[in-house]
């Protein structure tokens, strides 16, 4: 296996994903070392950290998962996955925003790619339930009011999810909501985790306008809990490798569709090339 980009934290998240993928939640140390192309001692250190975090349990000659397998890829892996695509989507999305608008940002790593562009936009305020994004914006938007949406903290998403978070959102309003998700299917957004899905639904409802940012790897991906319909968005920003049937459903929704020239995302399903011509701008409307 090619080494995960991003260092020990990402490799440890990938180890947990690998254990989930085995179906048994178990693996031998030498097998992990071979799979991740590192030394046995490196795997020993990784497993010691994961054991301290309560994610795995050391057993004779190997390791096994503790508790239920995660329903979504660990945030450490998602932060470095398809980074170029996320940046391309963010660059077009920030062009749809006006200076001084109040923004509601969900906890997705796709929406987090907006962070480097926001200081130049000078938003009126920003609210988010992503802990890492809140920390980043506190350093780059020192003069901008920031609203942290708390609740139950979930380490695999590094964000706050659930009823308490949704309750806070019910008492707030924003000019624009920016949201992404794990799965696009049946004309809408879905997520494998019920609490995450409900929190994203509440985030969509915060804005007077709503923008969806999503790469083509999400088309047809697993996700059983409903988040929103394409019709719930005013603008949809996707890469040019999105499956044609998904693009058609998006166009039918009435949202303004922006197709962005970008590298093809990895680990996707249901994609099909739609980049037949050069774009006149980074994001071309459909």
C-alpha cells in the first residue's frame, strides 16, 4: 500500500479504517507493517497511541477494534484526501459570497477548504460546529465574530453533533449556509451517521441561501440517513467528473449549477467524465 499522506496521525486513522474493512476488526502486527510499508516498531507505536485513545485493544500477536466500527472515514484521513479538488470547489464557492455576509459552515473537510479564502472576503460573522475549523478561523479572522455551535463532541469528525447542536442552530440565522456530505443519491444528500445527518440538515436551514459543495466521489457512496434534497440549495458546486445522471438531477432541481475543472477525485463511485471542453472560468455554469 502507498503510504498515507499526512504523517502518523493519518496512518493511525488509516489503520482503524483497515481494521474496519477486514470485517473481523482484527489484524496481526506483521500484516499491518507489511500493508502500510513501515517497520513493526512503527506499528507498535501507532497501536500504543490508538490503545491509549480507546480505539483498539492489543492482543497476542495483533490488535482488535474496541466498540463499534466507525460509520464515516476518520477526519484525519478526510482532511488530506482529494485536497486539490476541495480547493478548486472552495475557490469557486467563495466567489458566490458577498462581503459582510454571515456564514454557517458545516463540519465537512470540503467546506473547511474555504478557510484560507475567508480573510479576503471579510464575512460579517461565521458560525460552525467544526472544532478544528473554529480554531483555524480564530487565528485568521481575529476581527470577525465567531459562533461555535456546541453539543456532543465526536472525535472522528472533530465536531459537535446531535440534538444540543441542532437546538442552538434553531435559534440562529445566517445569510448563507455552506454544506457538503458523504453521499449523493436519489436526488439528495445522505450520510451514514444519523446524528451527523440531522446536524447537517439543521445547518442547511440556517442560511437564507444554501450552497452545496461536493466532489464526484460522493455520487453513489453509502449513506442511509437523509440530509437534504438538491432542491433545498440555491447553488451547487461540483467537479467536472460528476456522474452524468447526478448532474442531470442537480440541473432539474432549479439550483444554479457550477461545474469546476479539477483533478478526478480518488476513491469515488458512480463517476463519469463530463470535462469535454475548456472552461472560460474556474467554474462554469450549467
